[in-house]
């Protein structure tokens, strides 16, 4: 399951590489915010790195309840000059080139809460037992 809510709840933590030795940096390249009460009210920001601007302006943007419809991240592996660009569109669209650094990308997404294992359902037998 995909979730970009961490970009609203704790954007600094969402973009941190702390504890992830395979990454040297993460940049927020694009974010699409939609007002919960009005799907026609959408804000789209894009830049090579939105980092500081997004972090400063997110409190003002949240004066109206919003959800993240899409985010594009650039993950910079420690021994690679070019970033891995990852596009996340909850609830189920995740796009990136899986031929290289797939494990690094997945580790980051799980560690920061963008990707979660689906909740396991209680088996029918156990529920009756």
C-alpha cells in the first residue's frame, strides 16, 4: 500500500536519509496536493529540489485539509552520480526503473512510510476458534 501522508505529517523525516547508508540524499522534485473538501482545488509544485521551499510553506498550505495525490522523489545512491527517480501516486501507483537499486528504493520507501505491507487479514479459522 502506498501513502504520501508522511510528506504532510513530518516532511523533514520523510526526506531524511538518516539510518539508510546506501543513500546520500533525497530530493522532493514534485508534489501534488489536493483539498480534501474540493478535488478541483489542486496545487502542483515541481522543481529540481523543492526541499526548503516545501518545508517552509507546508504549514500555510495545510490551513485547508489536503492530501498528497502524487509525489516525485529523486534518490541519490551513495556510489552513483545519477538519481533514481521515483513517482508515487497513492493508493497503488509506484513508478521507477527497477533494473538497478531496487532494494535501496524499497528500503527507503518502507523506512519512511511511503510503502507499507498490506494488513494481514485474520484467517477465517482463527476468527472462529
